[in-house]
């Protein structure tokens, strides 16, 4: 989808999500070192990302779009078939 199909609010949320995740990546610290961000800042970033994700889902639902933010591999098929399995058709193995 192009940026023209997203509302201004959706564009702002996308940029905020990208910036916050980049801050998290840029400040990654091995476990044996003290993290440069305070514990409350880290929790604040997590809370913001959670709110952004839920608002993006709400906006996508209101717009009638599928919220498919799941990462995909480059060679992953673009279409898939879901096969429902009926537990009554299975016989226990001996």
C-alpha cells in the first residue's frame, strides 16, 4: 500500500513505531553491562509500542483492511491454504 492510502494518524503511528524500535536497537546492551536507558524509560517504550500496535489494529479494522504485520520471508509463498483437521477422523496409533 502506498502512503496515500493511510490516514495521517496511521502514518504518524508507523513513524513512531519505527523510531521507537530503532532506539531499542541502537541502545541494545549485552546483559553484563548497564543499559544506558533507565528502567522506567524502557517500560515507557514498551507501553508506547503496545498502544501503537493496538491503535494500528483498530484503524485497520475500521478501514476494513487486514492487519497483517507478521514478518514474512522473501521466498515465502504469498498465498496459503488453511486445512482444518477434524479430530474425529484421527485414529490413535498403537
